[in-house]
């Protein structure tokens, strides 16, 4: 956490826009994190969890048939092979362990697709802390299996019936819980969003992805990649893989969900492209790029990929996009779906619909990308089979 | 235009909250008049935001109703201008609506429509600099919060910058009616030592609770969800709402004076 001139700020983005009740908890979290990341016991325990529980390091896989298809050398960073099926556990296990070291009795989290909820349930069970997850009723219906998975691991899932009943409302509800139980509870936020220190904390925990990828590509190709492509909802898998390359001459593409088009109705966006089309505002504790109406009311968002379906984005990504260091782009639902099928057929890897957005950019940007490319496969697609099947009918 | 500080001049204050535009845009004026007849000393007008993280189910529902009716900041200020000048007004809203309108413009709109206090539950002092400074320039109070979790050095810093009154959060949690008043509320009132009036809110819903916080040394009691519940119950009958709101406000006021 050494990113800013002002505490918790990335340029003018970030900050801590939360009720006063939570401020002491945010300070406590920051202090706890700074302390334990220097603590050899904590680090050793985290490393063991990452290797023996999460299954790290994940491979960097040379996707030969995909490479041939696009006339480039394409590597896949296999976060789909992390325990639970997505990169989400990298963050969840780190924060759950931190919560335990800080003496918290209870962990709460929000989830959209259920991936972060599952990662939280797994992490909490393995470190031995009670967990409760907030999930919109709409998402619970779409992801019944994931609800059951969480429950199997001893996690209590709270249905959220307010607002649009999706991720944004689940975060609202988790924050309300935290306000009421802040003294005993750690809020395990699932992406690089929210008030400081979350964007830095989650980035640091996810940057294991980029550190591994960097060492792996240097070993295999003896050079750095020309481009890295990652899907971007809140932005944790993208900043996770980008971060160790920020100072290098590597193009970094943050691919957002273009949904069914970059248009808005009065109360909803048909997409989730906050980085590419959003405007500045404050959502869930941070100043960042958000989807909002003419008065600053938050719009509902849309994506075929539930994990990208969010009206905001991490403040550091907003900053990096503004400075030109990362390149925001977006692909639509149907392009992602095509990429989902393509990778399954060509490589025998079924990607998450979220990750399929990153893959779809290979086609969209054809000709523009230079030779050596890493695509972050943030998760596997098992969770999406039902919705893809339904779409096909 | 009355200044929010006048609510506390030589007396303890009853502060009531309603969400502007709930249940109908044109009901707000009548409900405000009912609150005034009932004896409120200050009215906190909610400007509804789509994602009210500091509010419980009652005020969330009011927010949804008002947004559905089409309440927005333009209408809000237009409406505020028409309200009777018998009592001072403060606006309660979330920071994105202020930020989006532009801080200077928002504060100027408050000033011009007779609103002399701005209450923003998701704006801690760390981020409040610009709003606070702009408000002072316009002679509007930006109201600070102190919570049960706020420790001593922080309390000192917040009270030093405070203006108008200080909003003491009665307990951990969001807004909403609660039965009991905890020891933590009493201890918070005692811990905050300042010449600026202290008003206690979040979970205060009965005349007995109003009496209790005032006896514990608070200068004001803030009641929101209990009033919003009356409005929710009689959505289709504004006259009935107003009668009940007036009666209930009068009872709350007895908690202040008696
Ligand atoms: C597989 C997968 N990829 C990506 C995301 C998007 O999150 P982020 O942008 O924080 O990586 C999610 C979120 O649930 C996910 O499950």
C-alpha cells in the first residue's frame, strides 16, 4: 500500500466515503494489514494456504490452437484452476486469515455470481471463522448451486430483496450489516472497490497472479509479453495480473462488459462498462467511475456475466485508465458467448463468462495486438453452464 | 429563513425526518405543515438516493417510493422553497447526489431554498473538507456525525470543526425504529463535550426514548423511521397521514418538554 500522495487516493479517485461508524474499523483494518503483512508467521501461513489449499501457483499455459487461430503467441493464466474455480480465493483466503489474526469472530461478504461467496465460505471454513454472505434474490435464483455450495461449507446466505436484488444491493446490505456489527465482524469485500484500504488490500492479495505470470513468461519466452488482457468488473483479477507489470512496456487491456449495447434507459444501463462509459461519482465508499443518471442516481447494470454486472469499478483502475496506463475496452454479451464456445472447443477449457470477455477481445482487436499475449482466465465456466444452456434454447 | 441553530435557542429540540416526495411529490408540503403543527423544532428533509447504505428497511422503502414518484434534486429544491418558514430545515442525502450536482451549486441551492443544514451520512470528516468549506462560505451548516465507535481524539477533532449541531448516532447500525435505548447512547452523550448542540438520532422512535435522551443530556432528539412508518401505513390517504403525523409529533414533543 504505497500508492498515493494522499491517504487511500489514486490521483483524485478512491477515498473513504462511509458512515462515521465505520471509520475506526477502516483504520483498524489498515493498521492490521500493514502489521501482519510484515509478520513472518502470517506470511508463512498465507503462503501455505495459497499453495496447499488454493493450489498455487497456477500454470501459464501456451494455448497452441488458440494461438494459431489468431496468429499470435497466446498464453492463458489459469486462475480457473484455483480451488473454487476462480481467482476470488486469492483475496478471500488472505482477508479471512487477516480477520483471524485481528481477532474478529465473524466474516460477512457480498456476492453476485456466487464466486466470491464461495471463496469466502471456503476461506472462512478453512481458517475456522463463521461466515455470512449477502446475495440478491435475482442472483440466488440464477445461481442455485452456488447457494447450496456455500451452505454446505457452513456459510449462511442472506437473500437481499432491496433495489435491483443484485450485486450492488448485496454490497449495500453487507455494509448495513457491518455498520451494526463492526466491532466483531470483518467485511470481506470481494474486489478492488469500496473505501480505502480495500482497493489496495485486495490488489496486493491478487497481485500474486501477476507475480507468477511475470516469472512464468520470462522463463518460457525469455521476455515480457506485449499485451495482457483481463476482464474487469470491480477489477480485482485485472489489477491482480497488471500490477507487477505497471512499470514495464506491456500493454494492459481492461475488458468490461458491453452487455447488449452501450446504451442506457432512464434507470438502467444495458451494460456494465463503467470505465469506458461511466462518469465520476461516489459509490460504495470510493470516488471512481460509475454508471449514473443525470442526477447522480446509480443505474442498474447488465451483463451476461454476473461477476461483471456492477455499476462501478475500482478507483485505481479509474486512475490508471485516466493516465493512459491501462486501456479500457468492452465486448458485448454475444461476443463473450462466442469466445466461451471457442475456447471450449479449441482448447478443452471452459472459461467463466467473465473471462470469456477477455478472450473475446482477441477477435475484436484482431491485428491490433502484438505477438506475445497473456489472457487472464479468471475462472472456470462450470457455474455458467445452466445459463448458457438456457440461452441456446 | 430560520437557521438550524435556532432550533436549539433556549430550548431542547425535536427534530423530525421525512423523505421528500414520499408517498407523493405534492404530499410533502402538507406533511411538513403537520409536523410543524405537532411542534417539531427542525425538519430534516431526505433527498432520496438510489443506494442509501446508512438506512434501514423503513427509510429505504420511503426512498424507493419517492424515487418512483419522480423526486429529484431539481424538484427537491423547488419544493423546499415553498415550505413554511416557521422552522429551520436541513437536507439529509448521500454524497454522490451532492458531488454530481457540484458542491458549490448544491450548497447555493440549499441557501436559496431556505435549507440551512446539510447532513450526509456517508461523508466522514476525512472527505468533508470541500463541502464544509463551501457551506461555511454560504452560511450553511454542514453537520458532522459522531458514532459510538468514535474515539476520544477523533471526537475532539470533529467537535472542533462542527457547526449547527452535532449528530450523535445512538447506536451501531442503520436507521430504523428500535425498542430499547442502550447504555452506549447515554455514555456517548456524556463523552461528547462541546458547546455546540448535540442531537441524538438512529433508532429513536417513542416519546419515552425522546425523554430519555434529553434527560441524559442531549440537546435534541431526531425521529425518522417512526414517522415514515405512519406515512407508509396511510399511503393513499394524505389527510389521515397528516392527522396521525401531527398527533404523533405532539406526543414526541411532550417527551422533550415534559
Ligand atoms: C470468474 C470471475 N472473473 C471475474 C470476475 C469479476 O471480478 P473482478 O473484476 O474483481 O475480477 C468475477 C466476479 O465474480 C468472477 O467470478
